[in-house]
């Protein structure tokens, strides 16, 4: 999923993490860094891009969060545990954009 996100012309960096879901157990949330700060990106844009790429619908991200940069370790690995904490915080504050 991350490889496909990185093919999007507006996305510079991306990471997908699991987030809890009452019905399914978990869903996918894509954290993306945009190439230009003036760009905007919605979940609908990403879904349309995945559709044009003929990606199976079950692989579509169900939430998207645009951030300035992904948290990384000194060696450059993405700190997914911090993104999981962030998505939990966002869920409790209900600030995620969700696919209908």
C-alpha cells in the first residue's frame, strides 16, 4: 500500500499503520507527507488514485492523515509506534477523515 501511495504525484513520503475498529478489529490509516506545503490531499483523492491504479478495494486506506514529516529513528526507520499513538489520540478527538 505504501508503494502505491508513493506513486501519487502529490505524496513525498507515506506510512500505513493499523488502527482499531470495533467491527473489523482494525483498519488502515495512511500518514502522508506532501511534496509541497500548498498542496492538499483528501481521502477521496487517494481512493480515486488507487482506483485508477486498479488496486483491489480492500487495499484502499480507510483514513488519511497529512503531516509535515514522519517520525524516524536516527537510522532512518519510521517510528510506527508513534503513529499508532497519534491515531489513537485522533480517534478519541474524532479528527480523522473517514471513507463513507
